[in-house]
C-alpha cells in the first residue's frame, strides 16, 4: 500500500519557510539543515494535508499564527541542541 504523493505534513512547509527567513539555507551545510529539520519536526505535532490551498482558505489566522510560533520555537530549540552538541 502506498499513501498518495500529495499527502504531506503542513509543518514541513512552515519549517522550510522559516529556515529561508533566517537565511540558514545559505549559511549552514546540508547535514546541519537535515538534522535541524528532523529535530524541529519531531518537536512539532503533525498536521497532514493533501492540498496547500485547503490551508490557505480554511485555516483561521489565529491558528496559522500559533503554528508559526510553534515552528519558531522548535527551530530555536533544535539549533540550540545542535550548536551545543557539535
């Protein structure tokens, strides 16, 4: 059995957007970024979706803000962990 290719965790997009916002994609090596993503996503609850448009139209602004704050906190904690455990 295979899940549909369109199914993904919405937090992945938010996480990648935040990494770009912090400009880590240009300053950190791919190994660091992969570890950062894994650790951060493991700190976040899953939010599976099929279509991005569903989140754009049906997610209340307050919930979107809360999700973005959770991503910022998760990335901060993951960076601290990685930087302390080089």
